[in-house]
C-alpha cells in the first residue's frame, strides 16, 4: 500500500518553470538535467515496487530530521521483518570503484553515494530511537538504469546493480503481515515530514527579469496562436485548452512569487496572451478561491 505518493520536488518544479522563463546558466541546466534524470529513475523504481504484494507500507520522498540534521530517503518500504531504506540512482555509462570511492571511466572522482546512504541509515536509526521505535533496518543503493556498469563492484557494499534488481525485488516480496507497530511507524514518518521548500536552491530571479507568457509544455516555446477553445504552439503544434493553460501559468506565478497576489490584472500581465478579460476571470473563478480585502479581488 502506497501511503505517500512520489511527486516532483519543489526544486525540480521551480527549475522547470525558470527554464522556460529565463536563460539558465550551463551549471543550472546541468543541475536541472540531473534532477530530471533522478526523478525518472525514482519513477522506474516505483513501477517495480508497485508489484510488491501486501502487506507492506510504501512511503516515497521522505525528508526527515534527526540529531539536528536533515536527510532524504527516496523510498521507505515497511515490511513485517525489515524496514527497507532505498536510495535510487539513475546513473548510466561506465564507472569504476577504487579504494572505496566512485570514479568515471575517465578517472574523475564522483560524490560517493554509499556515504550518503550510510548517513541516511545512521540518521534514520537515530530518528527511530528519538521516537521510541525499534525496527530492523536494511539500506540499499539501487542503480536503476540498465546502461549503468560498475567495474570492481565490491561484494560487501549495500549496492544493487541493474542485473541484480529483479532478484532484489523478489527478495523484497516475501510474505508480510503488518501490525499496530508498523502502523505507528508509518504515521510517525508521515507527520514528521519536513517542508522541502526550505531546502530548494533555485537560481536568483525577479519578476522583471522573467519572460512573460504561457509556454508550451512540450517544447517551452511561447504559445501565441489562439484557436478557441485552444492555445496552439507555433513551434511544435502542441495544443492545450485555453482555461487549462491560464490556470497552469497562474500556478507558476504563485509558485515563483508566493508573496504576490493573484489578481486578474497580475495574471493577464503574467500570461501575456490576448484573451478577453472575461476568459481570464472565468478560468480563475473556476479553479481558485475568490478572496477580497475590500479593495481588490484576488485568488488563492
């Protein structure tokens, strides 16, 4: 049973929005690419985990705190005998394990993912102690991409290679019967979730420096062709219902500028598509809560 679904991180959503509305630096584009690949890998693991039989709880994208340190876990699988902590990596191409470190085939040293996993394992155990919970923990680093190869892979490391994934999932899928203790653990994890927005590291931006408009979900080009009831991308031909496009753009506005109010005038300026005011008004009234401060109407 999936108790906490996986969603895009605040950081990934924000980087996607900014990618359409400003020119990202090469480093920021690389960072966005890594976020996208990481999320794709996590979804690939979720598709495998969906085949696990009952009874077990699955919680994804947990951000927790223990010993004054924050730590993130891609997936927690609560089974009868063991609590599995899963960290998913979507790396591909060839890597080498040497002297306890990870290198590219060209010899460039990489951030050691095993150290990250060990830190999460340590802090998760501390989290259990802080909450007076006692469970057996098993942590695994899963390399999900079939194009990943690790030379000199150590046998004593908690690493699951692509060729071992099917066997690993079979091992996870042992008979499981949960009790009130497992339910308490799941509830504690859910209520202890930290706010990921505090840890987002988005590039600096201002309202004035961002491009205005409604941008195509497929190619990020500005959508300017109006053919009721659709907006059409002149670059790739993708089309979207006008109301859906306005609402999507309004959500971007609120995400990027939470301190600014969503008034009709602000959304018209932000979307920069020559639609009637009534069209904008109808989209906002249908999809957001109407608020008033006795001077201006705005939406939440």
